[in-house]
């Protein structure tokens, strides 16, 4: 399987805090790859480096073989990277439709309406297209954000804590949605819900103190004693 993205020896320090400290990651085309680890492990900083929201201090990132290390976030979006945030980033005073239309427009989608409606249908929000985004429940706002990401038609979709605030039934629908995206889209999933991770992920990378502790299949990660000690062994997350 060919690599879509390769991140090598990334570092990002904030004062004396080594948020990301020499971490590497390879994402294969068409896989669902989960990034897990304790709170403070550096997960959000790491994906912010991948998406260009934060510049790297050292290391290199390639997408489809192209060096994108120095590209800003908006340029990486045009290259096919979409990142949904840990905290919802919808426009509350715009309608559900218009939120997705802004994303679809930036991707150059023509005609616009079919692209928006398709993205909303994927997340089961088509019936709420005229609703103000700020009036949606938190869980629906998270799904709207996913629709905005899908409207970009990304090669890589980064989902940061997407099931946070979702009800049990919504989580099941979300899992089906993510599974429907591959292999056309590669998914990087940052998630605390280990049931979701184990059900969806092809491979898992574990971060701890800004470094990669382990990478492997769900079965390999579950059986890894170092991961058990650092994260899975009853530690609060």
C-alpha cells in the first residue's frame, strides 16, 4: 500500500514544553489511522503540524511525495488536507447549508448546491439545511463540521475528537460514515473513545510525552505492555 503522507522527526516545543518531540507517522492511502494517547501527549499539536496550523521547528512532511513542510494551512487545504477541530468551528449565525457551501466553494465545487446537499446527506443533516448552525445541538454541530470537511473533497480527512458530545446512536452512524469514506479518502482519527478506535482503525499510533510510543494494528496495540502502562491500563484520559 502506498503512503499518502509521511511525517518525519517532527518537533515543536513551547518554551520548556516538548509538545512534539521527534514524532514520525506514515499514513497509507485509503486507511483509517487512529492517533491516541493520554491527555497532554501532544496529539492536537501533532495534527496541527500536519495540517499547517502550527509551523514545525524541525522535521519534514510530504503529501503524495511532495514536500509540504513549509506550506501554510490554507495551501494544504488546496492540496487535499481537511482538518475538523476538537472544538467546533462552525459559523453559528449562518445556516447549515451556508456553512457547508463556504467549504465547497473553497474547493471549487461546481455546481455548488449538489456538492453541499451530498455532504449534508452523508452526515444525516440534509433536513436541517435551513437551520442556523448556532441552534444545532453540540453533537449536530460536530457532524456539520465533518460535512464541511467532506465538502472539500479531501485526500486526507483529519478528525479531532469527532464523537465528543455524540449520543450512542449518533456514534454508530458516525462509524458507518467513516467506514464509507475509505478507500477514496484517508482518515486520521484522534479519538478518546477506545471502542470507536478499535472498531474503525486499520492501524493505531500511540503518542506519549510528544513521542511515538508504538504503531501497529488494533490487536498489536491492545497487547503492547508499554501502551498498557502508559494509556490503556486504567489511566484517566
